[in-house]
């Protein structure tokens, strides 16, 4: 009888250890995804109602994006897009709503040039979250303001915030560190002018 109790105790301890290991692995995986996807992970947990559903969604995104023909921009394309961004940001002084619409379109053009499929906004944001997680929150904020801009309810301060949000993602999408380095001082000077002009 004592042997049966010892075996049962060993089995119970083994099951407890396995359960602890599984929970620890799941938690480690969740921490890794939260680190990898940033606030997008927490947003999905809230939206989908569970960490398990959020983990599944993020894993699906990673698989989908891994199959896309994502590529870096060539120097000429990066420079062309940089010039277009400078023009777009300059337009903000005279016509903020048009500048926001153009910034939105320009981000989509850069995404297409890099190989991302241009689908609805949520699909674009989901795809971007895999390799540009740090900027997806900015993209979502800019998109929300762009929608308000389209119906004429965005304030000048909101529009200014949207152009900054689009700029953050745009620079990250350029991907060419030399083009980014060249663009940032020019864009920062323009941004300071915009701040004083409005």
C-alpha cells in the first residue's frame, strides 16, 4: 500500500512539474511576443479577449508576412520618396487636410514599393506590425486622424500629430539608413517651421 502512495505522489509531483513548465513556456512565449510586437500585442489581447487568441493572431501574421516578397528600397526609390515626403510636409502649411491625405497615400505607395499588399487599413496595419511594430501605433493614430480630416472634424493640432505619426512610419519604411539619415534633418527643419506656422 505504501508503494502505491509513493507512486501516486511521484505522479502528482510529475504532473505539477509538467504543468508549471507548460505555464512558464506559455508565459515566456507571451513575453517574447509582447517584446516583439509592443503595444500591438496588448491591443490584440484586449480586442480578442485572451492572450491565447492574440498569440495565435500574431503567429498567423508572422507566417503571412514571411511569405510576402518584402524588399528594401533602392537608393533612387528611397530618394524619390524622400523628396515626395518633403513636398507633402511642405503642403501642410497651406492645406493640412490635403497634406494628410497625401501622407496617407505616400505611406501606401512606399509599402507597395517594398512588396506589401495594399489592402484595407487593418490588413496593412497587421502586416506592418510584424516588421515595424514600433510604428503601428503611430500608423493607427494617424489613420484615425486622417478619417477625421476627411470629414472635416480634425483640429490643426490633431493634423500636426498625424503628419508626425505618418513621418515616423514613413522614415522606418524607407529602410535605407543612408536615405533616412539624409531625410531626417530636412524633415526636422520642416517640422519646426510647421510648428511655428500653425
